[in-house]
């Protein structure tokens, strides 16, 4: 039974997203490691992935995708990956002031510690 559960588990995927901000012309790429029930952001200063953001923000898992959210009271960013296709994406809801509410991310190699 445990082997069947392990066989269906999705490995973590690192994705790079340029999450836009209102009034900022060029946005630096942010890196996230995402898997069902796990969502971490790369801390460039500490050179490690941070704590699991699913304990503070909403995360969603489905057989074909994993998503995590970060945000504030007025804006929420969702980043996710479709496990079968490798498609990675971001979307924003709320008072973002952005011209677009979604875009692509890329599957990335883990940043070097």
C-alpha cells in the first residue's frame, strides 16, 4: 500500500516566475519549489528555500497540478505547475493594477546554494 502511495506522489518542481508589480517596469525572476502540499520560495540572501508557505497561505493540490498562493489583504498571486505537461504559470486576483492577470512561468533548475 505504501509503495502505491509513493508511486503516485509528485516530485517537487522548481519554477521561475516574473511576478509583475504595478508601476515596476522590469521584475526580477522569483523561484518557487512546489509539490502537492508544499510551496516554498527561494531566499536569495540565505541561499535556501524557505519554510512551507502552505502553513500560512492557501495551497491546492489535484492529481494533475499543484498550486500555491502568496499575497496580502488586497492582492493574491497564485503560482502553479501542471504535472503532466510541465506547464508552469502565475495569476493574480485583487487590486493589482496590472495590465494582465496571468502569465507563464518556466521550469527551472534549482538555484545553487
